[in-house]
């Protein structure tokens, strides 16, 4: 049988690259050194299409690839007119011959996935060109050259001299929270040279997704001739192209019949879905490989899982598959036609053992078949396979497969073709071409004897997104399942996470929260059919009219609804019966009903309905609160209801100046309600205006700072009033006191009531916390001690509140080992701040490191009469005391330490391990720096924004994603992190359960000093392990790590490895070193090990050196 032709890469698209956050700038990155130009291009929101041939992100012969073909043909018709068909064929042939893959963004209204806004036109924009012969992407200069030759559509971009890069980036970062498309044009048109065919605002609209930023090493002067040549070529064509784009957009919106027919019919340049038989599956060559490789390491029953994973035939491989284990090799007898997906793998994996593409497919099949699927197509008589990878971690680790095992590069959207052809070098494709007489193409040098555009390398690339887009996509579209499934309250809580993830500034959160609340209200009123359409992703036909109306509140909302959008209404139902909707509706026009609130703080535009007097959680939040009490009826009164009514009557005196709003002890008549609400809302302070700076001339009250040490700090204080402690609205309205005056008085009152609480967090028993508080007590501070209160059967929280009321500086002597303890500290202090009517600031003291042996030795040395944890009074003796010390306190402290060290204003010290004199020095520092203690709310917001941190394990691949801070002077384990791969080698694992952990701890201390050091990891081979019950694991073995000077942890060095998490099936990363040790001692029962082939470099040198950075986690 004739052997299969060799495969080659024919298509792929750009890899993912990072979004810039508030703190990152492309112009600051080290890899951008040497840049001469910053390119800022507008990002269009559509669907990816590659050509030739037409492929979408996940395949071809679908509506995405066909829509791309339609839009590209429409563009060629506009810019080439009568020559359109010939020019399209010529471009297609040129791209196929030279191995070029063009990536376009296809933007059309309604028919494809919906993004941030409905576009005006239907069009494509060229975003990248790949040269598949060497797997590279063309530089911007080369892209310009080809676009000019073939009259291809490029998006708006600005080429800015590097000297202005930082200024432009800062302006984009500052403006992206409010900018639309027109604002961007006004900002950037004053910089550098512009590239443009059709303007984003004319085709997509004013909602701009964001920007792609590129740092390139070519100057603007060098690129100017290319930019002007493109402008000269394309300027006369704009009007026709825009008209054709708008025409296609209209056809898409109206789903015209001709368009529907074309989307259903195969196109002229479209591959067809392939169904293969035994002969097409590679014949004898593929069958031989399949038998020799043991079917890719898969036993017959595993085919069922493979079929389900890749969307193939469910229910296994059908009757006639017989698997027989003979000498460790699975032999299959084919009695009927194989499922096509299995045949595709057989074709891909057949061939020369040394062929990099063959190694790629064999590696994908052996290790990752649960994350990878193949789709087979036939194009011009040639077989094509499209690779779909569902786990990004495979891409992150693929560079190691290339260097260690000699695999070919793996790309996103990768398509291979079996024709054995090798495209010519890129230089030939870039020779300048111009239409010649008679319809031919003439080759013209670029000038200066060069046959290619000027050199222009991309040094660094990043994305920056605009709020007008992400609010619609990530804040609305992506959260539709939550809104539709869990309701408005859960949706608004997820919106809060959206703000945090995208680092949305506070002023814009305040602006958007009523908009999101109104959207939730509108969705709740939709029909079932409309809600089903939303769940299917079709949301813009509802969202866009709503947003348009929301921008014109005076015209679209009643005055009552506009006023209620700024407040939260709490209905207190003491009638003993459910309130009918007609009784509620007059007081909650257009509000989102959030039930009882489930403990969430009140939000603007929401309605809560409760059956008891409101507590702090109901009235303290970001929104002013209006409480309406529905009192007990005469016929349904009872002692409990009357008691609750009396409690409601005292609400205003109970909350005092902390209540932003008013309490109505009976529902106002509906015809008066609107006037009352409008009057109250008009007196609310404008939240967009910063508070008046505190008047430092106001004297402190007598109870401010009583201790001699703290007295001297009073004049240095510069506190700011708590943002949620404004005067009561009722008093402002009734007494006519100007708002500004009341704010000033409240600020002065707050300054006189400033309190500071000192807490030690992240420190286990035996750490020396009590020594610090003893030093603070000696200096005049009051100390609330949890152990002392427990000993005398008292209440710690009550004692703490008593001391805060009486003293200016109070110590919080209670263990805070984790996030829950920290949250409780802030919650208790928040309640005290409200009831005591004071402004609490918190000074945290955090150890920079933990000493397990030292702390445990101190606990063991405590006598039986010690009121804290000791080994004498605990039931179970020393073993139980150690369990409490380790499991409840030390482990949690170690995990919490990175978060604690990141809290604002934290004093970081290692004094707890160095002696009493150092602790006394810390106490003095705490008191000297009292004025710098952050407000309670600052700590609460910081804790809320911290990612959850779970215990890390040796070999855990996800651990490096939690970056070490600074030089990594704290933490629990040490790793050599490999940049750009999300892979690492564990150098020192986390602690063990044994109290005797000295060797590991000593190694941790030694290697901690290497944090931030660049090193090299020497990788020898990849090992794949398969076991019973379809379990599998994969890892790279590591023989050495450079530059550690013999300071390694010997027990860990024996099993240096890099865990391949993408290959794990029913296996945990922490189990990999255990499996390795069992393998070193002799093959563990039930496991089979296979080693992947080595690359030439790895085989010759014995290992491959990979750069890494030592980090403490």
C-alpha cells in the first residue's frame, strides 16, 4: 500500500497575550528595551477567521468560516470591482504557494456571537499573517507591505515615537474607564503616523473593546514610507468599501434569504468534513505504528473515554474491537470500520519516528487525548487535520516537549495537511508586487536594492481593554447565567467581583452599580422566551435599548424611579402577614427586589423586605437607606410585634450619625412618597466629590491620647473621616443645616474620637505576641486579652468594646491565624466603630517569617498554670497540644502570611524570633507610627481583594501562579519557576506533619536567600506513567539545578521533577514525588512507565538547560 504523505503546518493563529493591569506598562517591560516605536491599534470585537483555506477558531465548514468568506469576498468586490474574482484567486494562490496564513477578525451584527455592541457594518479586518513554513508571524512592516499589494483592510493604528510611549500609555490607562471610540481618535491623532482604512467608529461603532500595544525596534521614520504607500493605495477605495460594509451589515441584521442560503452552502474555497475508512487511515504504515505503540498506550476500554472527550462516537469503539494483552502490547483486531476520530489519530501518529510533527501527534495522543480532539477535512484532494486543545496548560508546557523530546511547535488553531510540500522562504513572498498591464503581477524592489520591507521586530505585546466594552461583556454577558439562575441579588454580588477582577476605580463603580441594578430589574421582567434567548447568548437586543435609556434618565425614568435609583429601601413588615404587591409597589418603583439581602450590604436601586427590626448589616453599606416600617395591625397585634415596633422607633437614636437616610415608622401616603424621597435624595452628598480635607487646627478631645508615649503623636495625626459616617439625612432636611457645615462638624467630631487598635496577625502560639502586648501595656496602651477573658469566663468582644470607648490605643491580644480570623477582627471592630461612634484605625504587626521549632519549643516550655496553650492542661497531653498548635494555628498562619504581609500599613518584623529587646523596639515603633495607621475600611477592602490562598503542595503546578512578594522572605516552600510556562521545580517542599522537620526547615532558610536568583534547570527526559482505573501521570525528570551552591534539600533533590498537570488523570500533583520514590525503589505495582523519545540536543548533552527563577511561595 502506498505510504501516507508527510504532514506540514498550513494554518494557525496568534497565541494569547496578557491584558495590562493598572500597574503594568509595556513601555516599562525589560523585553521592550531597544524599542523605537509604539504601535497602538484599535481592537475589533468579532470572530476569528483564517485563510487560506477558510477556518474558524474551532473548525471549518461552519457559519463562522463561511461568514468570513462572504465578508472577504465583499471587500474584494469593493476594492477591486470588476477584477475582484481574479484578484481574490491570485491572492489565494500566492498565500497557498508561499505558506502564508492570514488571520482576520470577522465582525457582523446578530448572526454570530454577540460581543460588546451591535456593529454597524459587516466586514473583516486583517490582524496577523503567519508564515507556516517556520511558524513565525510577519512583522508590522511586512503586514503593511502585503496589505498594500492586495488592498487588504487594516484597522486603525498609530505609530508613535518611543520617546512618547510612556506618555501615551498613561493617557490610555487613565482614559479607558470613560473613553469611547471618538475620544480615542481625539487623543491619538496628535501623535506619530496613523494607519487607517475604515474607521472603527464607522463600522463597529463607538463601543471600543480596547487596544493592542506593540513595542517594535523600527523607527517611525523607517515605517513612514510603508504607511503612506498604504494610505495612497487605499484612500480612493474607502467610500466604496464602507458602503459595501454597511450593506452587508444590514443584510446580517435582517437575516436576508440570500445570506442564509450562503451560510448553509459549502463555499468554493472550503474544506469538506472527512469520513475515513481503513484505507484512508494510513493503511499498513499506520496499523504497524498502532500495534508497535500499543495503541498509543490506551487499552480498548479507554477508547470510550476518548470518544466522549473529543466528541466522537459515544459508547466505545463498537463491536468487533478485541484487545489482547500479550507481552505488554495491546493488539487490536479490526472487524468493522473504525470510528473516524480514532482513524484520524492513526493517520496523524503514523510516519517517521524522527519527524517532529509525528512526535507532536504521538505526544498529544499519549499524554493529552482527554484534552485534545482532531477534526479531519479534505481540501483539494488533500487530507487536513484541525487540532483543538481545550487546556491552556498544554501550551504552557509545550516548549519543554520541543526541547526535550524534539516535538514540532504546537499552535492555537493548528491545521496540518498531508501533502509533503515545503513552502519557499518568506523573502520570496515579501518581494513587492504591483498589478501590471494585462492583469499580471510585476515584482518591484522596495528600494535601495532590498527586496523586502525594512526590518521591524515586535519586542513586546500587550492588550488594554476599555470599560465601555468589559462592562457589557464581562459584567453583563458572562454573568447572565448567574442572573437568570440565581436572581438579582446574586448577580449584583458577582458584579462586585467583576469590579475587583478588572480593577475598576471606585468612582466608576458608583456610576455603574445603578446601571447593573437596573439591568437586573429589566431581566427579571422579561418573558420566559426572552430569558431563554439571553441564556443562549443573544443579549444585545435587550441590553442596548436599556443602556440607551439609562443614559437619559430624565426622559425615560419617572422622578420617583430616578430618586429611588440612588437609595436602598428596607421594608420592615411587622403586620404578621405577607405584604401584598400592591402595598409594596408604590414605594419601590423600578427597584430590584433582593429578598432579605442575605447579609449583603445595601446597594443603590435595591429593595429589601424583612420581618424584624433592621440591624447594622441592613443599613450600613455603599447606599443611603430609607426604612419604611409597616406596623402591626390592630387585629393582628402581639407582644413580640409590639416589642419589635418599639425597637424600630428607637432606630435613629440607636444608629445616630451612622445612618445615611431616614426611618419612616409608617408608610407615607403614596401621593406624598415621591416628594418626601426627592427631598431626602436632594440632600445627599455628591459621592463623586472628595471629602473636605480635615481641619488640623481642631483640638483633640481629652480622651484622645492618654499615655505618655502616645501624647506626643497627637499633633502629627491627619485622619480622614470614615466614608460611611455622614450625618443623618433627616436632621439635615428638617433643621435646614447646610450639608457642607454638617460634614465639617462631623469630620471634626470624628477626629476627636479617633481610636487605634493594634493587632498581631499570622503569628502562632509561642511566637511572642503576649510579649509585644506587655510592652505596649507598659507604655500606656490598654490591652484586651482573649486568654484573660477566657480564664475569668468573660466576653472578649465586650471587653474590647469597653476599652475602645475608654482609651485611644487598644491592643487586640487574640490569635489571628487566617483570613477568617482577620475578617472577624474587622467585623468586630466595624460594629464597635458604629456603636461607639468613633473612627477606628488599625495597626497590624506581622512576622516576616515563621520558626516552627522555636514556637513549638516555647509552647512546650510553658508551665501548667499558663493560661494559654500548654502541654500540661490539654486533654491528650503533648500529642494533642502539638496537633492544636500545628493544625489549628501554625499551618493556617503559614498559609495566611503572604496575605497578612500585603495588608496596608503592616509593620513587618522578625523580632518575634530574635529576643525581647527587639520586641520592645517594635512596640515603640507601633506607638510612634500611630498617626499612619490605616482606617478600618482600607483593611477591609484590601482583604476582600486578596485572592484565596490554599495550601501548596510539592509538585503543585498551580503554586507558581501565586507570586512571591518582594524577595520572598516569607512563605512555606521554595521553587525554581520557569518563566512563561507556569511550570516549576520544587526545591524545598512545604512542611510535613512531623514535629521533627529540622532538615527541611534548614534547607528552606538556606534557599530563601536565593529568592529572585536566575538559575538553570537541567531536564533529562519525560516520563509517562499509566496505572489501573485509567489513572495516569506525566513529569519531566530534572538532574540538577544550577547555582544553589550545595544548599539543596537532599531528600527533595532525589526526586527533582516538573509535574505536567495537563497529563494528570485521577492523579494529584502531590502524589508525583511519591510515585517517583516508589519507582526509584523498584517499579510500583500496577504502574507502567514509558519514556518519550529524546531530542538530538538532549540525547547528545544528556539534558536540556532551561532558565528558571528561584522564588519563595
